C-alpha cells in the first residue's frame, strides 16, 4: 500500500522528468522471494521508476545510519536526494526521508502529501539554481 | 421514496456472473444511467488518507434472473472477484454486503459498503463498515459490466548484488535528478 501512495501522490502528480525513483524490493517480512517482486512493482509502474530485488539485508543495513536507525533495518523507508548528491562507498544522507512503522519521529511517517511537497521543493530549488546559473553565465 | 433494487446473491453466483458477463451473455445498456449501480467502478479504500490507501474495483451486473449481482477486487489483499452477498440501491443510497474472515472479528465477518450515488451516477462515495470501524471509500464509474479489464503494466525487476552496486550506479548516473529511493516488501 505504501507503493500505491507514492505512485498516487508523488509520481502521478509530479510530471517532471528530473525525478527518478529507485525501488528496492526485498525480504522485509522474512519470506518474500524474487518471484513476489512483480506483485509489488505493479503498484509503482511509472516509467521513471527502476526496480531492484535483493534477497539480503546488506543494503538496508547500509541505509540505517544515514537516517539515524540503530537496531531496525531500513525497510519501508522513503529517501529523497537532491541533485548533485553522490553515493560513494556508503549511501549518502538523504535530504529528506519518511518511514513506515520505525522508531523514528512520528511526523516523518509516510504521508503522500508531505512527500510530494518535499520532492516538489527540491525540484523547484533545482530549477531556481539552474536559472541562476544560466543568468550568471549569460552576457548582460 | 426512491427506487429500490435488491437481491441476495449466494456465493456460488459470483462465478457464473463473472463468466456470464465476460461472455457477453448479460445485457449491456444504459449502465451509466442515473440511479444505476451497474458497471465497473474503480477507486480507493482510504484507511488513512495519504498514508494507507488501497485500490479497489467493484463490478455489478445483472444475474440471469434480473437481480443485481457483483464482485469486489482488492488486489493488495489478494481479493479478486470476491462476491457481494447482497446489493441494494434505495434512492441514491447504496448498500453492498460481503463476508470475509477478519482477524479482529473472526470467521465470515460481515462488511458493508454504504455509499451515496452521485446525481449523475458517476460517483459512489461512502464508508465500508467493519464492525465498529468505518473506512472511507470512493469509486468512479468507468465501464459497463463485462468489459475486459485492462492489465496493468508490470515493470521489470532486476536482481542486484547484496551491497546494491547496481542501485549505486543508477543513482550516480542520475546525479542531476531528484532521486527517491524506496525499500519495500512486495507482499
């Protein structure tokens, strides 16, 4: 259901090719397999989405620290990164995140409207930065 | 008092209804007319707005004896062609009942869609009654009953290495984009 909320409130409503979505499907509950993944990916079937499957928890362990999780694996999290952010040896700290059912701030629980606002904010900031750069570079 | 349409549908009916509709055996006419429930309706159950929402599809047609019969889909719960037990329209007030096992209320618990049909017959809005709880829903009429259901596009899923190298590469390749990374269970 989280996937559907992201599709409906973010991808359906933000028609902007400067947005990319990467979805990692995996064994959050313990018994999911790669064969189950399409039953989830169908709910996020926007062309700007790329879907991956992992059968391990390694990646979600790597994602714990950037959002301040200690004992819980970073499944069911929604991470937003601004243009320019690079992933080096370890995942970068997101510019914004939301979660579902984690011991993280309640105001960061997944909400499609809030997630939409944050994605929109970063897109608008990027557009502003782009036009500022263009202005600075253009002759007066 | 408004027009009243009522029927009781036994569970075995839903299969014959679905087959009858799919084979075009049932009449298709004036389905979107005012005051009619007949058709395919698509919408959402809103367990918590913008947080927990689920797609639903309701299909209502007429059984061979002329009574209303229908089914309910909620794919995220693996409900496909789940039969309604009764379907009733009293004026603009619709009542659709079905049964399913409930973790909270035990086996074969009764659930009731109670909704208001819009004047133009295109919207059905209300609540699903789950014992002492209610869950808002909204449905929009899309097609006559029996129309083939569009198969959604299912994106390809790539298996990646444990450390997510493929994700990292794609993330960095799209460095000039706003990127959203989600980690989810498919079930």
